[in-house]
C-alpha cells in the first residue's frame, strides 16, 4: 500500500493531468500536489474537485486506480465539480462586475486611471490632492504620501463608505 507523505495546495507552474479524473490541470491554476511513497517516491496532482471529492468519499487507506476516482460515485463527483468550478466562475464574474462598478464610480467622481502605475495586481486611480485608490482583485487600498492607510474589501458600498469616512467625497457624490 502506498502512503501519502504530503499533500499541499499549490499554484501549478506547468500543466499537469489530474491523477483522480484525468482532466487537464492548466498551468497557473490551483491543485493539490501529493507525494506518495511505496517502493519509490511519486508525485501526483489532484484537481480541486477530486481533492474535495476524495476527502468525503474515501477512507484512510482506500486506493483507486489512475483517472478512475469519479467512478466511486459519479453523481457526487459531478455535484462537487459544479459547486467548485461553476461557483468559482460565477464568483469571478460577480467580482469583475463589482470591480468595474468601483472603477466607474471613481472616474465619475473625478479620479483618473493611472495606466502607467498598473502593476498587474492593482489598478491605480488618482485625483489631485487626494490619496490614491488602488483596486485589486482582493482588496481596495487607499494610499497617501505615508503609504497605505486603508484596506477595504472589493465592494461598491465599502468603497463609498471609505471615501466618505476619509472625506475624499462629499454627500453630493455621483452614484453609478
Ligand atoms: Zn480531478
């Protein structure tokens, strides 16, 4: 029997094939990297769906052959896939919409997009004599000459609340 020495959530740097379901795991996505030992040491990759599925249906020591994990319970595996992958797609779509609304809000209220200062993770918005507002995927950050002083969730109402609290807009602001 092989034994799992280590299971770690990684961001893949190359493309792999999921040991559980045989689907492709593109480079730059999240997967579980597992190190196994029997006669030799092996490394396998599991997609997030298979990892979540395996942790519910398999008991310690249960083995399955390569690419056959979904066969243990195809319906449940498919449910997991929808929960994890479709849910994730929906969250990304919602997040994108929210970000667009926040950016539009800033522009409508006098900020300008500082294209030269985008570093891939954040988009920077500036307005004369006002702190800079950086919009990222995980947070909105206010930055003045002393550095970042406020971190907000990426949320339209949080952004407005933050701007009012810091007296960066008044009540006459423009909604979008
Ligand atoms: Zn898989």
